[in-house]
């Protein structure tokens, strides 16, 4: 790898003051950035030319989001949202929130925004940014929003143990009462039912109108759930080593015992079997009914993820920095390279009809690596001055920020990771 001095281009004076906190790739091929404690946004060309500085916010920008038509939103520390055209022209100022957590663009063109810790309200806006409705206000901040069929919204708030169902027009339809502690998460099921789990160590099933169907009690806080193809539910706890299998109606079916430490994840295989992995460094195969079939040993660190391949084999990734290949029956086929694991991952996605780009970008500390999704081989890489904190890419460019430089730490790269422009105080290195 060679080390070269990067040519510093003459950038405009109105650039970032402070580390970059967010990068957004826009549909026009431009990039939008904002920095720590700054009320300005910067719009850049793919080659690093500063096109315009977007002023308007009176307080630090906290988030940005692109819309389907090319416009974009930004929001600030005091809850003001601003709508901008694709070329950075101000279109609307949306006021009412004290803080903003996020927003969603709805199918009909409207927007739904919701508050952060200091603001327990949801607000509906027209496609032009006009206020339409305030959907509930709570003394607790909003923890989550789940959009349901028919434009309805299910919302859960801070320490509130109840869920609230709102119509598309902002009318309260139902309050889901039953949990006795704050909600951890909620999932919509294929049959129209709702599944929720809480810090009260229960899962609950609800009908679409909020009628309680079932209560599933567990000995530990539920960390996550997996909804199986036939509607059954698999859950595991925050510190529990067991998995629990429930019917689609919430009836306890089986406890899957075998792991020695907490379960980190699980997936359903194409033939209905279940594969789980754990901090005990193993993976385990179970029948569809939860009967133990095989213990997959070989990793020396916690297993982080696993993927079933089209031919029935699967790949696992571990904190021991290795990738291992297993037969469909769980027999060890050996350790494989990072490149081979990447190739298998993306080859598997393409067989399932997913749109797979020719290059996938990976960040490891201060190194950005571009890998072929066909062969898994390393095609290119770029080494930044400091650990890379943010990245966005389009067909024509990749933009990264190392989050350390006072003037932004931005790097504008070609799709082959060749540096085009930078905003750093030191030289960068490039392969």
C-alpha cells in the first residue's frame, strides 16, 4: 500500500466548523451534511464542490431525511422542521414540536413526525408542509411508531405501559391496556394481529382493534422475537440462555434449552428448522418443534450472525473475527475468508431476487473497503486520518467523515475509492 499526499483543493470559506454528524445522499447525486452544534447544512456536489450553505435553523441541526421526490427535511434541537427543495431552496417551516425524533413520508404524500424525549406528540403535515393534525400529546417522549394498514398508527410512549392506536386522520381509535411496565417493542403480524413485549417480562397478542388475545409470561426481559412462517413465535430473553416457542395464539409450546449463555439471535431455515446462536460461542440447530438436532462448535468468540445459503449450507460470523461454513446438517466445513463470506452473502441475496449492487462498502476503523458482491474480493480501499463515523454513497461517489477534524473531516471519493477532494488538516492515505 502506498502513502501519498492528497492535494488540497481550494474550498469555499463557509465550510464546516466542528465534526460532521451526518451525511445524506440525495437523488440528484448531491450530498447533504451537517456538523456538531451547527445550525447550517451544506450541499455538496459529488466531487466535493460546495454548492450552497442552507441557513434558517436557529439552533443546531439534529437530523436530515430525503424524500422520494428529491426534496429533503431537516430538524433542529428546538423541534423546528424545515422542508427544502432538491437544490436547497427553503420551502416550508414546520413548527409545533419541542424536539423531533424522526419522521415518515406516507403513501399519500403526507408526513408524520414525532417528538423526542421532551415531546410526546405526533404531528401530521400535508405534502407541502402545512399542519393537519396533532396526534396525541403525552408527558413522556415517544418510544416508537408502527404504521399499520389503512394509514393507522400504533404508538408507544416512554414509561407508559399502554399502546395507542390512531386513525390516519389523527383520531384515537383504541388504547391497548394490559402491560404493567414500559413497552420494549411492537410488531405487526401477517394475520392483522399485533405482538408487543414489555419490561414487565410478558409478550402480549392483540387483535387489530386492541382487544387482548393472549399474555405470555417469561422469566426474563424479552430481548427479541422471531415470527415463524406458520405464525408461531420464538422469543429469547435479555440474559436468558433459553428460547421459547409459542403458538400463533400465544400458547406455550416448547422451551429450547441448550445454550449456556445469552442467545444473540435466531433464524428460521427454509425447511422449517431453527438455527440459533449465542454468547457461548456456539450455534444450535433445532427441529421446527424445538427438538435439539445439533451443536455447531468451532468459534472461540460470541457468534454475531448467521445466514442460510441457497444450497442449504450456512455461514456464521463471530467476534473471534472468523467466518465459518457449515453443512445443512450442522457439520463443520471449515473456516472461510472474509472475501468468501462476503461473496456467499451477496450471491445468496441475488438468488432471492434482491437488488444487489456490484460493490458493497465496509468500514473497519479508519479504513473503507469496497468488495465485489460477485467474488467477495477487495476491489479498492481508502484509509482516512481517523476512525470513519459516517458514510453515504451514490452511483457516482462515496462520501465519508471521520468525525474528528474541527473542519469536518470530509472525504469525497470516486466509486473506486480514489480521492477527489477532502476537508482535513492532514494528509490522507489511499491504496
